[in-house]
């Protein structure tokens, strides 16, 4: 199977929205209230969000393709919360359900972490739902550690993880 990772570009908004919403539907169905999840997986809203990011050249986005079919997305930028000033933040990493647990997320994460480090960052943070045990195990496998920071998001609790680069 051929794997290719590239930066996002104009015209990718529908692909990004599809991957995110399909991923959320399965990954968060036991974590986020069904009404809230339905709102958050509205394909038109997600497409509009990604179009705005692309139009305004915000963040650093990537798509991973398996045999030229889009499978995984990732986005990072400077940390959004001033408590984490000077750190990078992995804002999103999502995979389509049918290809999970095949190592593609690891490839994407390694690529993104390399780019973050080459941009001069020494530390990266991310937020993950406390109840998302699969994601937390993945992040821990990738060398992230839980911090004491927690916040409420979409009616659930998130915890902050960090990794020194």
C-alpha cells in the first residue's frame, strides 16, 4: 500500500470535513451527547470551517493518503491558550474508521512532530477527551504525557497531554 502525506491546499475542505465528521461519529459516540455530536458532525459546517482555515492560511494542515485515497488529517498551530505560550498545539488528528489500527496515524503523527520541531518548537500539547481511552493510549505510545490541566468541552472533560521534542 502506498502512503503519501502532503500539506493541505485550497480545494481540500470537503475532504477534511468528511474525514473529521466520519471520525468523530465513531470515536466520540460514547463520549459526547448524541445531539451535540450530531451538531458537531454537520458536514456543511465542517466544510465551511476548513474553507475558512484554508482561505485565511491558518494553521498547518496535512492529509495522509493510502493508495491515493484520503484517510487521515492533522492540524497544528501555536498553542491557543496563553498558559501554553511558546508551545505548539496539535489541534486535530483524525482517521477514517475503516483504516484505523494499521499504523497510518503513527506515520502522520511522526511527520507532524518532525514539522513542529523543524519550526523551532520544543514542546507540543494536545487536548483529548478523558474518556477517550484509545486516543489516550495512542498518544502515550507516541511519547505524550498527561498534565494536570483539564477543561470542559462539548459537555465532557478533556485533559491536556504534552510531549517534549
